[in-house]
C-alpha cells in the first residue's frame, strides 16, 4: 500500500490516534489508524476481515453499543447479506452474525426505542425493496419484514430507471419516520412503524422530478432543535439530474406523515458550470449544523500534484451554507482526493473529512476549517485493494 503525507493547514498541531473503518468491493472491511506528530499525519492499517464478503457496500457504527453492521451488496450473487461485529478497543472487529438478505443492500438506518426494542431498515438497490431486521442485542438480529416494489413502466431514464432502486434509509429529526430515496421510481418513500413490532407502515411519499433519480438526502433545522413545530428542511440529492433540492417539511397530525414544499433547487456545483455527466452521491450536514457538503462523481474537475511530479485526477466536494428560509448559499468546490467519491464521513469535531474514492480505490483524509467551512488539503491518502465503498469514523472509541 502507498501513502502520502501532507502537512495540514488550520488543523491542531497534535491529535491522538483515531480509528476509522473502510469497506471495499474486493471483500474487505479494514480498520485504519490516523495518527499525528506535530502536524504531520500518517495512516496505518491495523485490522482487516473478509467476513462481510464478497462485496461490502455500507458500514454502520452503533456508537452506543460498540457494534458495526456491514451490508454485502452481492454484485455477482443472487442475494446480499447483513453482518454484525463487535468493535474492540483497538479498533479490531469480532464477527457475530451473518444473514442472507434480498439482493443489493446499499444503505441502512437504525430505528425504534433507543432504550428498548430497535430495528435496522435496509435499502436494497438491485432488489427493489426495503427490509427490516429486529436487533436483539450483542450484535444479534432476525428478519422482521420484506417490502418489495415494482414499476408499472420504466422511468424517463430507462437505462437507470428500469425498476425501483431504493438507495438510502434515514430517519427524520424527531425519529418518527424513515425516508428512503428511490432512484428508479423518482420517489422518496416515507414510513412510520408500529411501536411494538417495528413493522414499517407505508405513508404518502415525496414525488421528485421525473427522471431526476433521488439518491441521498439530509435533514436540517436552522436552530438544531427537533420537534414537529420547529422549522425543518430536507435536502434531496438526485443523481441523474445532478441537483440538490430543498423542501420545507411539515408534520401531519396523528403520525400521518410528512408534507414537502419545494423552496430551492440548483445543480450540485452551485455557482460553477457543471460538467456533463456529473453524478452526485453523498450529502451531509456538518456537526456544527452550519454547512451542507455534497460529493460529485464523474467530473474530474481537479488534478492533484504528487511528490514525484505526477498528478492525480480528482472529482469534487461542494460546500453550501443553509439559510433560514431553506435556500442554500454556495461556499466552495474542492477536490475529493480521487475519482468517484461514492461516500464520505465528517468526524465529530468537523475538522476532518474522510472520503471513499471508489474508482481510485483509495481513502483520502481532508483537513477542514470549522469556522469558515472550507475543506483543505489532503493530510493523508492510502490505497485499498478494491473499489472503495464506505468509510466511517470509529466513534465508539472516540
């Protein structure tokens, strides 16, 4: 494995060692340690397992219970799978359980009573479904429900919208609802659930623009206060249209679901001209609730110099500042550190952005100025054996 060290600007001179987990399509889940010495950062692999093989697609850290859940997309198999691990203090993982799922799980969310019965809901891209699994403690789980979907006819983008393609599962800020963007059906599906069984109940969806291909979404509240009476906005990133759309969200009475009113739309490039074929992927609100960051794939907008004089092509990350009326103010576009940034994670302090650059088969750790929201130079990069799919900070040991 190769790595590059770059002195970071506007980052504290010393930090303690920090672990993060990386999945890649060659079958590995790897633990890396990020350490610093007077502003110089280094990455080192400390653990690796293939017990989520063959195609790990997404990782979830259950920070209150020291667990990691891994989804295997099963790119060349009939089914996918769900695996669980306990996280050890050194960042290594101990495998607990693996169960076969509907094909193509690519994202998940844990829901239910934080102090009682909980479940994990999976979004299945190729399987055109949502599934629910009851969590039984200590990493054990069992199937609760499968919800398959079909299309009466292909969507406007027939090559990508031949079937429903559930792409993500998130909860709203109050924890009452699950939202699942469906790239194939141009919907954001909305679910409530039975408080006893955690069986999902289908509610009225958000209908996105035809052919837009909803992929991922993030909620934002101007005052970081949850509740049905507080201003709430949803930012939906649509992969096929390469747009970010803001919706004002209101809560219907008696657990009846959500109402969405569009208040903003732009390309994910913001103020800059967007390259043809750009395909946005991930979106996050920063830990301080002040900025929104989106990853852009398939644009190769930057070239990064290497120490040997060569350059590395790079796609991009765009930063916006949400305003109180739900509109977005463009802040910055910056290299992601490689090609096809499928997913990224921001650490709890907001000082680092860890990017999984799928086609470069690398992870890039970028510095970030918390005050200005500007993302800075890569402080470290390292290759992984296969196409990188997900990177998550080890918040259990933070």
